[in-house]
């Protein structure tokens, strides 16, 4: 009887010790896994500074509460959601300062409906996935009939944005027509100011796209019209520093998913009033 009790006691002690060791091992493993997971997460998530505009409605602007709104922001929110390794933060600024900020490394991604041109392609890395189409047209006061083509702009005052593709295209035109150049006026007015400047004759024309002109007419009165054939057709892309191929590849991949799923077209319809991801 005593021998039996000793065996039971010994067996009991062995089981208790085994359980104790197993318990210690489990806690160590769990603690190790939690630490690794936390460390991995903190290493993977990288802050990306996005530079975008503050007065280009409906693409990128500040709403009545001073918050960023518009197509650029809505698309980038969806892109960010598909890229857990990144966290996007936004800096809004005048259009003319966005590429300057990219040059100086203050931002990682430039988002303001940037179109391709040779000058930009020399300096920056363009995305390979576009997210809007842009068909540029001459825009004048409603009812004006003396301007129908780019040649009719010779000697006329045309407002363009500093660093904008509208400016680049007309600058190239002036190089080829130095004897009869277009009078380019560089400015960054608000949408309302731009409409008023055309309506009151401060400028003869601006370069825009049909959907934007339609939106301006709806908001500020039926004051503008596009005339003639398009002067340029292009797509819009995000811009990066030349060596930032990792971010470019990731964002392009996310944009393709948004296109394939129909989400990008959905955002365009909701914010811009139509699907302008593949056609004007």
C-alpha cells in the first residue's frame, strides 16, 4: 500500500512539473509571437506624404470645414486601403508648389491631375496606371465667336497655371510661332475667379476640359463654352521622385485593382458626374 502511494505521489509530481514547464513554454511562445508581430507591423507601415492642391474643385480642394475633398482624395483613400504597408498623410498647397515640394523631398507623391509632357518626364517618375483622361480644349466666354482654334489665340491673353500642362503646351506653340505668340498670363485663381476673369474680359481664354467647364457653368452661371477641336489629349498620373520605383509599383498595382473592380469608375461617376477614367 505504501509503495503504491509513493508511486502515485511521484507520478503526480511529474505531471505537475510537466504542466508547469509546458505552461512556461506557452507563455514564452505567446510573448515571442506578439513581440514579433508588433515589431513586424511597425517596420512594415511607412508614412507617405501626398502633396495635392487646395483650390481645384472637384479634384482637390478644401471643403467648408477646411478639410481636403475631391476626386484625388477619394481615389487615394481607396489606394491607401489596398496598401497596408503604407499610411498616407496629406499636405495641401497651391498647385505651383506641388512639384517644387517633390523636388525638395518634402512630399513622396504628387497628386493634381498631372499629365505627361517631355519636360516632366525628364525630371520625375510617372506612374504607369492613369486614373483620369484629359482632353484639353480652348475655353472662352459664352457666345464669343472670334476664337475657334489655337491660332486664333495669337496676341490674346490666355491664363495658364504655373507649371501646368496648359502652360507647357502653349509655351511650345509660342516657340514655333515666335513672330505671333500667345500672351500667356501665369496665375492660380480660384474656380470662381477664373470664371469671372473670362466673363469680364480680363483674359480672353483659358485651357480646360469639357467636364470641368460644365461643372463651372452649373456652379457659377452659364458663362463659359469650349470651342474648336481638342488641342491636346492625355491621361493623368501620379508623380514620384525618379528613384521611388517601390512606391510607384505599389500604387500602380492598387490603381489597377480599382480599375478592374469598377471602383475607380464608381468614384469618377460619384465625384465628377461621369466615368472619366477611360474617356472624356
